[in-house]
């Protein structure tokens, strides 16, 4: 009898009534919000996960900056006033410097997106009013449960994968390449022209001797002076463009459009430089090199347009 009673005590599970309230059933836990990922450009904002991703890589953006971006995306294309941001994200019982906190949050959002206030591609500032998200926004559709279908017959066929969606340039209608590639090619072109100028100035006497062989004295002097003047103008221009693309100056696209007439005229003059070497490389090679150099400034313009996409104003 005592042995059975001792076994019953060992197998018995005693539960303290006070401890039952510490356990929460799955039905009582708050369900996560049904927020669908929002895409814009190469970025994706997932509210349910609280993450901002770029090409699938997670970016560091949390707290108030993340909430500001989420609110701007929710009202994409509309002006969100500073008062609305304060009411939604900074409660009335929160004692903070609102202006400084909001400016800091907007700066962090722009830093994460690679945006700038002077040439915005995503977040536009409206003086004394608020902010507006200006880039195209698309929301992922909520997946629906598929209808039951008969099981397919397994056959030894080649696996077909769905091609990923390709984002096209809004003006050129071509797939947008990696910005590092376009900026690198543009920088290499500037280095090439810079080498042209320095070599020409270093061998200025040789250029004058070549010019004397087929030009009158006044023509030779004019050609030599043109080389010196255009090289003197081209050297600082190339350094400016190299530094702009090297530091990823967001206003470089607009600046290059303003400078393009001067760049085009300068490059067209230097495109005939291979004919000075015609006796060494031949007429055919000089003609081919000149044709390539004539096209080069238009390539520069295309590379800049690919690297620095201008936003479409609504």
C-alpha cells in the first residue's frame, strides 16, 4: 500500500494555480500585420520583418528613420507634412527636439538609399511643407492558395526556371546596368583623354615638327597653339569629371548635360589627332581611330545617363 502511494506521488504532476496565467496560448498572441513587401528601384521594404533590403542584402535602417520611410512609401506621390509626421511618429507626450529628430531621420533615410536633397531620386523636400516620395512604387501581391490540380506526370525534361524581372531605364529602354560598371568606364575615358593631353604637351616640339612637314609656318603655329589651349582646358575638365564620378556626386548627371556642348567640341577637335601619326600607323588606322574618337563623347553621355537616372516629376 505504501509502495503504491509512493509511486502515485512520483507520477503525479502538481501545477501551481498561480503559474497557469504565465502561459499564453497561440490564439491569444497578437498576429503579425499582413504587410506586403514594397519595392522601389533596387530596394525592398518589408514592414512585417522590419527590414530594408537592396538587391536582397539587408541595410541598416531602424527606429524612427525606418518608420519615416514606411510612412512616405504609404503616401507615395503625395506630400506628407511635417505636422503629420510629428503626430504619427512623435506622440505629444514625447519631449524631443522634433525638428532636429526629423531632419536626422530624413538624412539617414537618404544615406541608406544613396539619395541627396539637391538632386533627389526618392525623397523630395518641399520647403516649409514636408516631404514626398517621388520614385515609382510597386507592392508585391499577396500570394493566393493555388487551386488543386492533377499531379503532373514526371518526365525527364529540362528544368525551366522563370526569368527574373528586368528593370529598364526610364529613358533609354535598356536594362539598367550596375552603376559601378558605368562609372568605371566613364572614369577610364577621362583617364585616356588626360593621358592624351599630357603626352601632347610633353612632345609639343615633335608635334610642331610633324605639322611643319605638311602645313605652312602659320598653320603649324596655329596647330601647336590649339594643342596647348585645348589641353590646358581639357586637363582641369577631366580632373573635375574624374573626381565627380569617383565621389559619386549625385548632381553629376545634370552638370554633365550642361557641360556636354563644350565636351563635344573639345573631343571632336582631338579626334583628328591620330592623323598626326599617319606616317607611322598608316591612313587606315588613323581613320579608324578618328572614327572611334568621334563617337566617344556620345558614349560618355550615355554612361552618365545610365549611372545617374533623373527622377520623373509627377
